[in-house]
């Protein structure tokens, strides 16, 4: 995932990984576009973690960020579809 996001730099999208923000660590974030990409494993389907994710998404939204969440399996089996979704979100964020 990281390599694919890094390939977007020539297009003007600089992603950081494991970036701290408001007491949370964001898997991947493009501050310029205010886009967060989270990669979720199986534990994120459990109620405690899902509640934490919901709270994190609300905090991010409050600060003007959009959060995209993808399952590990989607990244492993459909990286092109995942990247298409990310590129569409980035295009929507463009000034």
C-alpha cells in the first residue's frame, strides 16, 4: 500500500505513514487533501475496536478530514480497486 501511495507524489499528493494526530496514529494521511487511509485487519470488526474507529473517524471529520477504510484482504486482492477509490477521493478534494 505504501509503495502505491508514494507513487502519487509526482501528482502532488504527499502521504505520510503512521502519522500522529490528536492522540491517534493514522495509517496513511495526505494533509494537503485532508484524506486519511486506514488499513483494517480482522480485529477492527470487533465491537470494542469498531467503537474506537468510529470515535477516531468523528475526531478526524471534526478537523476536516475524510477517512477511507479498507480491509487487509481488499488491499491484498484488489489493490487497483483500492487505489481507484483513493484517486477518486483525492480528485474530489482538489481545489
